[in-house]
C-alpha cells in the first residue's frame, strides 16, 4: 500500500464505505424500517443531493439494495443487504457509546425481550468478553508491523534523530 494512504487496514476500508455521517444515518433509518428516500431525508436532515449520493454509494458497496415498489412511474426504496444487516451490531455499539459519551440523556433505547441492551464483544472461540488490554495485534501485511511500515517508503518519512535533544 502506498504510504500516502496509510496503514493497510480493514477498519480504514470499512470507514471508506460507511464512515460518513450521512451514510451511517441512512443505514440507521433503513435499520429502523424507514425505506423510502423521503423518510430517510426527513429523519437524517441530510441535504437531498448529498443523501442521494450516499445512498448510491451504499448500494454500489453492497450495503443497501434498491427495490422497486411501484412501476409507473418507477419508484424504489432501500433495504439492508446481508452486509448491511451485519452492520446492525456495529450500529448498536455506536449508539451505546454515544449514550455514554456523546449525549446527556439517551434519546432512544434499544430493547431485547423488554430489557435494554448494551452490546459487548465476546470471543467466538472461548466465549469470554474481549478486553482491550488482552488483545494482541499482528500485522499480516508484508512490510508492516504494528508500529508501522518496516522501511519508510519515501526519504521524506525518515526522521533525522540527530536534532532531537
């Protein structure tokens, strides 16, 4: 990967597809059952041209699909694909984080069988909750380790440590 684009990373690739405010809010609305453009536009307050571009990008990325619900004139609405449905736990985790760190009083509660949910990550192999201090990150990209590229790609990236105090 080119040094200008930073570390090769699935998180970066995912953010390239859904890391925009309007994209995630559009996914939220479809997740809530609001499938029509007018509903998504109303509930996100996104500028219509920007929302149309984000919805197209989400369809192109395979996160949403357009379905025709009327033939004359043709009208379409939006639905989550398998990839979009796999974003649902991510959306719940972001909502839960936002409840704790971004808002004073949570404006929405997600419930499961009548009780509020608070998502967490568990290991699918052993079933234990995953704690950040127990993780080990291992780079699988040639030329990279967890601290970054093993060899700077450009001369401008080489720091002259002789000027350090």
